């Protein structure tokens, strides 16, 4: 009776490790493909593990790993295949590794995993770190190794982050090669990478141009590219065409989103790239949105309700077209014909009579050139301030890199300095302006202004959009109660026309324009009809109300 009771007790409380045999598996790994191919570490690990098993009379049932797998997390393919095998095979009670950092470098997670395996009767044995993990002190030592490996891993990660940031600040791209490019030196450090534009890249460039033309739906661009061998999908479309790398820049979280001139060739010019971003931003629908265009609704999204500031969309009912918004408790609907007619009336206020053209042209050229001289003085001062801000930014970045300030403080101060630099940059460069630019811009402006309302009426949909955005960059506001439209921002070349045309004497005209130009911004040059400067945004003036007579 006593013997039977003793056997029952032994069965109830026996060591769980006794449920398993004494066989083993071997797990080896390195962290990178280069190590796997070149440094012979896998062979050394395997040799030591085999020697340990032979000296201790342990049978090896299976080998795992033998390749490169990062140990920063435990989502490794071979590692998980090994764990699944040992848990199912009751003959296995030992996992043999070269040292504990070959098993895992996840710190507390590695200690927890080792503890869980121990409860199942499985011991992780390091052949270069002789520990008896069946004792408390041995378990403590193993945990210490796991934590030390994790700490070392974090130190390497921190060093890598700092080095990668420095590389990016110099314009090099340290990550995967973007679609449309080929890296001629992929195994070298990022500062030695050489990128060339591939045939796919040339097709993507055509895709940028198609989007910028605003004549193609996104699905049509995708279909065009896929037929020419470009691996692109509806989901990757926006990512590919919004990547600043294509315009010759590098950016990312490590550099705080800062745009840095890259060391690689741009696939597309910055002007076309920004035009494409405007098109992408105008389409809020995910996936492959369709561009909805109706000739009867050229003011769609361009016109807004004055009270809610919501943009108008459109619809058709019983053969008639309407603009509409559905915001809050006061939806607004207006006949498309009525709003279009009001806009034509607004445009007519900026028309230049042929008899006044020569006089207006002469006055505009003189006053704009005077304004340019003033801007030149301001630009010199702005450049000096920019240099001071950049020097200050470098000091902040150095302090952050040297751990003298926290990331929070760095982001706060660096962000503020960068914003100040951007604002100063708008004033810092007037090099694109010269007498020829002004003369051409003024003449083109007045040519369009001679019959601007009729030009808009007869233009096609795209022509209407270009013309209305050129003259009123921020669109128009419609007040249904008053039945009027107005605008708060007008291209400065066109804004001067009603001011001159409304005065009766030559002196009044000159004085009126002179006073207006003191607060006006100089128009950009470079785009039809008033050419924009790509480095500044000086193309408009602000008006509190509609032009005289409206």
C-alpha cells in the first residue's frame, strides 16, 4: 500500500523535464547576409555546438538556422520553426546555441521565453557560457546575459540611427531603392551609392506628366504604366507619385521631415512634382479616385459659400446643373448658370480697355520696378537672417546628436527655426526678376485683360480653371442672401487695372497705383500669362471687397 502511494506521489510531483528525452537541436545564425557569405561565423558556431554534443553524449536530432536572421525580435522564420519542433518532439530537452545572443537579443522577452521553455523541460544551452540554469544563480546569470545582449543591441541601434541621420543630412539615401531607380553599388555604404534612372523610371516620368496635365484619371495612368512593365498598383500609386526622391530630394522621420537636396539624379523637375502633389491633394478618396469633370461646373471647388466657407460641388436634375454644399443646417444650392454669370461679371471688372493699355502698361512697369528695388533691399537683409538661423539650427542639431538636449526640445526648437527660415526665404531671392520679365509679364497680362470675361466663356474646362486660378488664386466666395460673389485675393497685375481705369485724371491714376503698390506683392514671373518664380510666392494682393462697380 505504501509503495503504491509513493508511486502516486512521484507521478504527481515529478520534475516535468523527466517527461522528455535527453536529445537536442542546434540553432545557429548571423545577423546579415554579408556575414553569412563572408565571415565563416556559421561554420564556427556549428563546429562548437557539435563538439559540445559529442563531449556530453547528447544526440542531435535536427539543425535549425544556418542563415542570417536578426535577433532584435523573435519573429524569425527559422527560430520559430525550431521552437515549434522542440515543443512537439518530446525527445528534445536541449537547444544548443553558440552563445545566448545567438538565441535572442530581446532582453526581458528572451528571459521570459527561456523561462517558459524551462517549464516545458527544455533548456537553452550556450556552449561558450557554461551555466547551470537549473539553479537560481544560473538562471540569474542567463537573464543577465539576455539583458546585456539587448542593451548592446540598443547601443548599436542608437549609433546606427545617428550615423543614418548624418548620411541623410548630406543627401544620401540609406534605405531601399525607390521604384524607377537602380543602385549600382547596393552593397556599399549609403554615401557610395550610385543611382541611375531605369526604363521604368522614364515611364514613371511620363506618368508624372500625365497627372500634371489633368487630362487623365488615375486609373488611366496606372493602366498606361502597367502595360509598359511598371509594377504599380492602386494602393502603391499615391506613395510612388508623392515620394520627394523622384524630385531629387531625400527626407524621413530621422531628419524630422526636412527636405534635403539628394545626391541622386531627379526623375522629374520640382515644378511638375509640386503640380502633381496639388492634384493628389485635391482628391480625398482612397484607392484610385476618378476625376469628375463637367463643362457646366468650372467653378466646382473653386467657389465657396461665404458663410460656411465650404466649397461647392455639383449635381444635375431635370436637365439643369446646380452648384451645392451640404454643411450644417443651411445647405446652399444655386443654379450653375447664375453663378457662372456672376463670375463673368466679376471678371469683367478686371478688363483693360484698349485705349488705356499703353498708359496702364507704362505705369505698371515703372511702379513694379520700383517695388523690385525695395524687395532687393529686403532680400539682402533676409539672406543675412537666414544665415544666422541656419547657424543656430546647426548648433541645435549638434546638441541633439551629442545628447545635450532631449528629442522633445530638439523637435520644438528645430521646427520653429525651420519655419522662420521658410518665411525668410520668401523674401530672400529676387534674382528671377529683371526688366525683360516685367515687360513680358505686363504685356501678356494686358493682352488677356482686354477681353478676359469672353476668353473665360469660350475656353474649355481646363482653360477656364487655369484662367480663374491665375487671377483669383484663393477662389471666390458666393453670398446667396445678397446674390453676389467676391474675392479676397487677386493677382497684383490684374488688381491694378480697375484701380487705374476707375480714376478720371492721370495724376489720380498714378497716385492711386503708387499707393496700392506699396502694399502689393510683386507678381511672379514664369507662367502664362504672369510667369511665377519657383522660389517665392509673390504673385497676389489681398482685396477686402469686390472690384469697383461690383
